C-alpha cells in the first residue's frame, strides 16, 4: 500500500504509543533464548532475535483455551470466544507463512470461531530476516525467506531506521497519528535495495533438491526403512510438534467443579508424536509405533498439507530440529530420503512392500 | 446427589507427604468437605470410621504383613486409589530392589536384621486390585481435586498419558538440557505442570513412565550430556526402579 521510514530512535515511542491502544507482544529474552511475550516496557522488545521457543501462533491458538462453559443445573452452555486487540511485533517470514497456513486451515470446512476471533483482532508486524537465525533454519529451501502478502506492516532493518511496508488498513492504523515516520527519500530506496540484495547470499539452500520435488519424494518413501531408523531413536516426547508453527492438533476435555454443577470444555495442544494420539474407541492405536508416527509427521509437513490446503506444511523455521534431543531434523530426513531415492532404494522398498 | 461418599485415607511405607498435600489442597478447595465425608484420615482427624466407599492408599507394600491390611481395605472399599509414587510405583523405597535384600537389611538394622520383616517394596497394585492412580512425589493438589471430581461424577480419575515435555513446552520453559542439566521429562508421565523444570531442575521421574518409553534413547541422551552409565542408572532408579526392572524382564 505504501512505504515509510521510521527512525530506530522512534521505536520505543511507537511501542508505547501502540501499548495505549493494543495488547503489544513481541520477542523478549528468557534465560538465553527468546519467547514472545507481552511487552511491558519498550526496552524488553528484541526485534533482532534469532528465533523463539514457541512460534507466535500461541496468540491465535492458545496452548490452553476454554471453548465453552456449562451449567448442569440450568442445562445452559455459553460459548467462550475471547479476543483482545493485539499487535504481534517482529514476526519472522517463516512464521508469517505458517500463519497463512493456519488461517486457511481454520477457515476451511467448519470455521474455527475461537481462532477467527483471535485472528481478526490481531495485527501482524513482520520483520525481514537479513541473516540466518540459527543453524537449523532452512527457510530459503522452503521458499519462506520472503514475506507472504498477509502482513499488516513489514519492517526491514536499514541500520539506523526501519523500512515500514504498509500491507493493510489494519497496518495503516498502527501508524495513524504517529508522527515520527516519513516518506522515503531516494537514499532510503537505495538503502533498502542494497540490504535486500545483500541478504540473499547469506542464506544457503539446505535441501539437496528442489522443494517442489518433496511431495513426490515422500509419496515414494511410504515403505522406507528410514522411518524405522527414526522410530528407534525418537523419544516420542512431542517437543517437535509443540514448537512447530504449523501444528494445530488439540485435545478436548470437559472438567466440572466439585459441586458437579458448573464446568467448562477446554482444548489443549496435542501431539501426533505421543503414543496414545491415534488410539480410538475400543483401544486400537492405528499409529502404534514411533516409526509410524515419525512418518506421519514428515508426510504431513511435506505432502498432506500441500494436498489439502495448497500450502506446504513445513516453513523451514528449524525449531523442531533445535528442540529434538536425539537430533531428528527435517533437513537430514528429507535429504536422506533423497539420497536413498537417488540410489534406487525407495523404489526397491516400495516394490517389496 | 445422594449422600456424600465416605472416604478414608491409609498409609503404608511412605512419608505421608501425599496426605499432607491432600490437607493442603483444602486451603484452595474447602468445598471438598461439602462433597465427601472423610471417615478416616490419620493426618487430619482422630475418628476411625470403617464404613468407607473410597480408599486412598499412600505408600508401598514393603512387608508381608502389609498384605492382609491392604486386602482388608480392598474388601471394604468400592474404589481403591493409589495415592502418590510409593503406592503407584513402589516409590524411592524400591531403590533397594536392585541390591541384595539381606545386605540391605543388615546395612539398615545391623545385627538385629532378623528382628524386622521386610521384602522388596512394591506398588500396591501388585497386592490388590487398584482402580485408579494419582501419581507423583508428592501428588499434585490440583490433580487430586480433579480426581475426586471424576470419582464424584462416577468415572475413574483420568490422567492423559503423555510425556512431561508436552507440558513443559506449553509453558515455554527453556529445556533444562540446554541449561546444562539432565531431565527425565521425555519418558515421564506429565500432569505436574512440569513443576521441576519450571523451577530449573530436571525431572526425576516421580510420576512414572509413559506408555512404551524409549529408555535406550533416553540413556543415549543422558550419555551425550555427560552422564556416566553409573550416573544414568542412578537417575533411572530414583523412582523408576520397579518399572525399569519390569521392562528389562519383559525384554
């Protein structure tokens, strides 16, 4: 929509200005790592953070959420649809791609009203990544190193100022009445072109093949022995799915108080990597081994989402790889499948099955 | 609702810390006393009613003479709940199960070892049928209230079978492994709201193992983080001796 320049010196004032109008959340330091949290004071905000433990999706799909409350005596129930006007500052482009997928998932079929309420009242301020955030990220391979069009504002670090792309009216509203921004000069344009040109070579392609081949590669790998190898070392702890920006599976429970009259139905993030996840009534577990569960996760990230929603389910953030205590990573997994494919092993195993 | 269900508390080999947690839970939930009638509870009341329907049993069974007492409770109670790690797993009492029993007895009781009967501490489910378990050392007070609520609803207390890492990550704790400590979270049943990692310590496994844990991988992770085989054995024996021994036996 438009492009503005905000001097870095004005950032604290802008955050304070936003805080008077919205709940403002952003990356903050915690014990050597970074978490998205409410910004109490502008100096807590760390916009040049590497990555966060949990992705910002937690503001759209909270870890625990009450769906409705009920009263067993009056036989009444009441939907609990909560929202708070929120600005999320400093969303990396991989997480923006993830939110794009979550938006699609939660608007398809029965729309998820809880998600919708959070989403509609959330304004996303993304930030351009100028160098790799950590060893495990592989955004360039996954095509998520540029921001998708869903941003409200998009910041680019230009040294002593930020370039501010305005992507929506919601984004524009974050600047309305804030005076310490100006229209770019020709030097500003030169600067942003230089920054954008220089950033690209800093990132490497980490998949040994083009991502468009990934769904077919996975289709061929259904009977690969690699899944058993992963199943042997996997702890089944579920951390990979907890930190994933595109995972959205949840478990639903009813709890009542001790008087057995009032209660609530809540949902909590769940994980396809834990033993009981695919256990159905009658006790049958249709993904009873860690091997099957690992295969399911990688299929979902690299193939199923694409088929169902037209968007790939892995955005290359690298969080799962960083969290995994036994070093299972999407890059190694996909590359190993590709290596075996090149040797003809996948086809051989597919035939044998 | 009909009359309040009568509830009794019992203790075997334990520190009675789980029952103290029950007393503690009354601070947040005094309405518990409106929901049930406690007829026997050594930690809190002098009365000793024998007409209970629900028995909460703390402690492991560590002597042959515990067995008839447990059986008597089972005979009276419609529902028996194992309260805490000792009743659930054998608890820290079971550390000695990897050692020769006679040596242990002599170490503890000296030349009077023969005066005291004792055998391998075991979970009470090895002696009587147990309907439900509230795990932990000590139990989690919120989980206790939840379990009572479930019982009042006429269903068995339900604790999701998932590893501690799940809860820990929901809280966005920084993994204790990255803070230079060792943790049994990946193989331990969640439900304590990851209290130890939240306050900076690794999980000791007091709530017992998840279903189908990958013990070998867990050992490998601890090894990678600097623990010797001996230290790993010690880590896995604090609360998990009986469960790990059973897994070894099953192959």
